[in-house]
């Protein structure tokens, strides 16, 4: 995946907005404490990682149960 404008319209947009000036956010006081925000993001990512691990373990357990209780039978197509 490349970074940058890939087609002609994107290139025109890059040229148009390349010289735009924006507010300097370093001089503004944030309404949200950055440490609290980082802690919240860390908690969310940890919870998501744990849920993904739990889902993987649950999938493995379900697969093992289904494989153990599977009953196979021959059909007419397989007997020919």
C-alpha cells in the first residue's frame, strides 16, 4: 500500500491543500487530559486483545467438541 496520491484527482487535491495553514494546536489547552485518554485507549486495546484471545480459545474448544461428536455415515453416492 503506497502513501500519496494515486490518481489525477488525488494529485490535484494534494496540490490544492499543500499550502493551507491550520491552527497551531500546541498552543491550545486540551479539554481532555492526554494521560487519561492514553489510559482509556490502553484499557480498550487490552480488553479487545483479551476478547480476541478468548474467542480463539472458544473456537478451538468448539472445533474439538464438534470433531469428537461427529457421526459419519455412508451415503448412496459414496457406496457406488
